[in-house]
C-alpha cells in the first residue's frame, strides 16, 4: 500500500503522521497520487516536511468540519480555512501554496476534475527589509577572534562561521559540503555549494576564509576523506566524528558563541549571510554581484539582507534638534 512508502525511513521519505485519514479512506489511486506529490516533486526535505504538515493540517480541519470526501472540497472550503488559520501571514501563504500545489498534482493525475484552491487568494504580504539581525564588521571579526583555536571544535566553528560570512551561503549549503567541495583552483581555493533546487554554486574563497579553513583542515586531518562531510559533529570527548553537523548543532553553537560576546539573542545562521552581504555593499559592492555570490534568484531577495540604509536613516533622524 502507499502508506508503506510514506513511512519508509531508509528511502528518506517521511510524511509526518503518515497518510491523513481523508486520504486513507479514498481509492488506492488517490493514495498513490498523494504520496507521489511529496516523494516525486519535492526533493528538499525541509520543504517536503513543511508541505506535508500544511496539507495534513488542512485535511484534518476538513474532517473536523464534516467533510470526508476530497470531491466535496470546494473553493469556499479552502477560503474558510485560510480565513480562520491562526498563523502569521507568511505561514498562511505557505499553507495555501502547499494546498494549491498538492491539489494541482491530484488534478493532473485524474483524481480530481478541478483544483479547489486555484481561485483562493491569500493575504497580501510585502516585505522590503529583512528582519534577520545583522552584525557590524567589528562584531563579526570579534566573534570569530573570540573562538578558541586550541580545540578542534573551535577551529571548526571559526571556519564554519567564516564560510557563511564570506560566501553569503545558507547554512544547509555549508554543512552539506564534502571535503572535496573546498578545493584548489589555480592559486586560490574555492567553495562548491549545493543551493536550493540541487543547483551547484561555486564561490572563490576570501583570503580570511582560506586561513580559517586551512587551520581547521590541518588539525582535523580529514583531507584524504574527500567524500566525507567537511564540517563534522564532535563526540562527548570533543573529537570529530564521521557524521556531518546538523543545522540544529550550528544554531546552538551560534547562540552559545554569541552569548559569550554579548551579541543580540536573535542572531541565527542567516545573520552571517546578511552580515556578509551588508558589509560587501557598504564597501562598494553592487546588489547584482551580491545576488550572484549569494545565488539568489532575484535581486529583491538580496536587497532584504542589505542594511546599509540603516545608518543613513539614523543619521537623518539625528538631525532633529528638539
């Protein structure tokens, strides 16, 4: 049955809670098509999990409203769910996108005649400035310098933060690198990063990033394990393992290191992406080049990380002499 595929861990395919009851009660063709939406069309694990939870939540809500047949779901039902959804606007939009795409897939597979979510409009959400905390260049430099290079964990953490700052990369791309993804090309080293959608993106290593990486690799002695993870977890004895760091390991490390420097409690992995972009723009870089380095699809996304206008705005406010 399709349910077995959904919960088969070795295949890397997991839908939280398995199949929703409304799908379980449908035909086998419907169940298969439902499973295929998540397994065949969504390769990113985080996106798959988020979409699976969103669709499962909607279908559970439908059952709570007395709807037990997919054919009975109409646009007004989807609209009512969106209107009563308790989450913030970005969360509402993500839920609607998941529902719409899932029903599109069911329609394309002949399970449904029409997509009941196609005509439903979500709330408008316009954002011109990101909310990710950004460090000054002095704060970022001081943070890296404060990490003790006397331990392998310290050398790893310095190199990891440096990689995020100097490549503008997402944390998932950085911790997803293998040893061979930091490589020599002529006289310089490069980073090979796998970004969203499975796209590989190559960025030359800043000379400071090189210094941090080289110090880490010299002590780690993992250069020969080219297919192994570059940034590895440490065991209870504070020694490197052969397992890659998880993004939760990284955020805990950042919070701990940040507290030690008195940095804002809201700092996160994205802070270093935003910090690198802002510092680059403050020193004469362009949005277009920052977009290329960060592998953003749109310059509008890159602009969200640009905080160069903050200081200008504050300077203007200080003109008030009351």
